[in-house]
C-alpha cells in the first residue's frame, strides 16, 4: 500500500493517529514509552497500536520510531494546520 493510501486511511479513520504520526515525524530518534506518556499522554499507547498495525513503526522494544521512509514522508507532507 502506498504511503498516500495509508495517510488517507489514517485521516479518514484515525485522525488522532495521523497527528501522532506527524508528532513522531518530528522525533527522528523516536521516544520511549515514558517520554511519550509525558509528551502525549496516556492515549499514546492506542496511537502506537494503530501505527504499528499499519506497519508505520519500526519494531523497537525500548523506543517507538517511525520507519525511515515514513519519517521523510511525514516531514514533507505536514502542513501548518497539522503542526498546531
């Protein structure tokens, strides 16, 4: 599935997960679960599950990191409205 199709699915069905994807895109080194809890709150676990189910997170035990391709895509496609 193309990255555009994945983004459309997230936009249509999981808008908070899309915002979370853009947020993680600004953290190319990723973040630990504790860091995500502090920065995003308790819903980070659900957003992580959603992104993982779409294959957008690398399988890391200690840190949640977007795949490199998706990091680049998120950086290129994020707009001013999504940054708010």
